[in-house]
C-alpha cells in the first residue's frame, strides 16, 4: 500500500492539453515582446541612417590633400555645398 501512495496521479488529456496551451501562450507573448523590441530597434537604426544621409549632402568633390600617419591615410576633400 505504501507504493500506491507514492505514485503520481495521472493527468487527463484535457489537463495535458491545457498545460501545452499555457506554454504556447507564454511563448507567443515572448515572441510579441521580441517583435516590438525589434520594431523599436529598426526604427532607431533607420533614424541613424537618415541622419547620416542628411549629413552627407554631396558625394563628389575635389581632393585637396592626402595625408598619411601611423593609422592610415586621410583624404582632405572640398565639397560644393
């Protein structure tokens, strides 16, 4: 009799299904949170890209000087802006 008292009670199929549905709901919620985070990060990077594009108004110019130092080369360019 002591053995039968230590056994776990069996869950019904409805209880198992309810547990799985609960897990699915948690995962769906975490996916929605991640998607909203993704949207905010994408919007932030789009704003940074737009700011960079607005900063660079002209893509052509006249090379005035090329300098070399320990870190590499620097090109000095005049733009018609």
